C-alpha cells in the first residue's frame, strides 16, 4: 500500500502516544506540518535520481526538518533529517545514511529542533 498523508500522521501519532514528556510532545506538535511529498536527490544512484520524501516536521530556526521516505535508506531507516526549501541544489539531497533513522522519534532526538529544548 503506498504511503499517504493520513498514514504518516497515524505513524507519528502512534509514536507520540508513548512519549511521556509533555514538554517534548508539545514542541513536536508545534513543528509538525501537513505531510506532503517533495522530490529529493538520491546521491548514491544514477545521476539525477530522485525519490519522493514526505515532509512531516519543519524547524524554521535551523532550516531543517524530518522527512519520511520508503526508498533510498528506507524501509530500514525511513525517517530522515533534511535541509528545507533552499534553492541550492545540494540542500535538496536526501543526505547521508547517518541522518536516517528507524523511527520518527529517533530522528527528532537527533535533530537540531530537539536542541531547542
């Protein structure tokens, strides 16, 4: 079954249900965005190869976010830390494998956004 915005919201909500820290949960909720697919460059394949990565969290302070992608580093690590909305080509890359995680919360706690708390 292909991923969609509703499924992604449910995946994030399911992880947040188990989060006990109300301060962290509130911070995440402030940064969540309506999931939307964005094509990102896959630097490890053919030149110009791209995959749809769903933006789910946006931190305007650091200009970074969290995306979900079933290709590339997914399905093993589908949650990634990504640069946001820059016109510079290098910032629309999926990045390196060290920025991709098995869960949304793993990605969040490694993100620049989490350092704001």
